[in-house]
């Protein structure tokens, strides 16, 4: 028997603090924002309306349902129209930081403006890497921060819109070919991200030597 989820506007409103911060972050780049509401079958009309209200109040141009998974391209038609409409508005795109800023200044700008951190703490390995890459001339590269996707911070347990925390930079590495530096924020493994149950768990070879579980 499938257990139906219950409407919980209080929890949803609390979680919208993260949405509001994400909208704020996008507006730092001087472009209009459209929120796609990925509707689940258990979502209620009041929950959808609350998200719309919060998104628009936070500065989004619009917040539109996306039901592509259920209706194919037709399910994304209204969302696409909202995006086109937003693209027609005048924007003032700008980067978050100039590339000629020192590495630490770039890191701290991202940490404070995007994540909400109060300060940044550098491990010894990070300090050595920053000194080395600056000496080699890689300090002019942009940054790609490596951190958990489960929080705006480095800590998966800090939900919503965490503020006032210290962002730990454990190490700093460079992808010279791709052209960016990537600080490692807290506990972060540099390997492809996998779900709890990767698709590989379903793959096998049957008794006839055929590969199964690819689809």
C-alpha cells in the first residue's frame, strides 16, 4: 500500500528560505530569474501557490510548473514561454568577481555572498597550494568550488539558509586543461557523484552471456 504524503505548508515555508537565497544569488549576476516548480503527484495546489508567492516575492520574474516528466514537451510549454519572456527583458549581466583578484579574495567572495558564510578557514595544504598556484600564474583562473550539494554550506546538516558559519578550505587543486581552480570545502571526495543505488547495481550477465539491466 502506497502511503500518501500529507500537505505541510509550515515545513514548505521554512524550506523556502533556501529558494529565496538561490534567487538572491542569481540576481547578483544581473539577470532575470525564472523558477521551475518540478511538480510531484503528491504536491497540493496550496503548496504550489506558496512556492509561487515566495519566489516572486524574493524577486523572481515568475514561478511556473514543470510537468515534463508526465506530459513530455507539452508539460514544459508554459515554463519555456516564461523563460523566453524573461530573456526579452533588459539585463545587466556581470560576473561575481574579476579574474585578476587574488585566489583568497575570490574564495571569500563566493563564501560570503553566495553561501552566507561569515569567514573562511584555510588548512595548511590549502595555504601551500594557493602559494604555489599563485607563483605559477594560475591565480588568474576562475574557481569551481567543490562542496556538498545538500547544503548552501560545506555541511550537509546545515539546511535552509545557513548564515554566520566558517567555511573550511581543506585543499586547492587545479584543472589546467579545463582552465579553473577548485577549492575543496570540508569533507569532499573528488570523484563522480553517485546516487544511493547506482544504475550499475542493476547490471548483470545472464546465463546466456547477455548483458542485462542497462535500461
